[in-house]
């Protein structure tokens, strides 16, 4: 074998070892879904949560409207101090 042949074989073995080294470092990212966990959220549960939140917002708006209609609302405005 000539010196060029030895160099080519050494380069090939070094490249092969580098590829295996890099592949050995691979780990699944934390963004990957965990084992036994669905990749997507449960749509039915999401809808129920959104409906519940909308009901709460609706109740809060009813309370605010009742307060505004009662005339008992008192607003105090203060001037901001100069910078």
C-alpha cells in the first residue's frame, strides 16, 4: 500500500468514528412528547375550559353592568406627578 492509500483509509476511519460519536450524543429534546403522553391536547377538555372561562367573564360583565347602572360607582381621577 502506498502512503496515499494509508491516508485515505485513516481519513475514512476518522470520518466514520466522528459520525458515530455525533450520533452517540443525540438525545430527544424536551420539546418531544413524553412517553405515554399524547402529542396534542384533548380538544373536548379545552372546549369545556373555554366555555367555563367565558361563563365567568359573562358573570363579571353582568356584575360590572349592574354596578354602572346603579349609579353607586365612584371614580376618583388624580393627576400624575410631573416626571
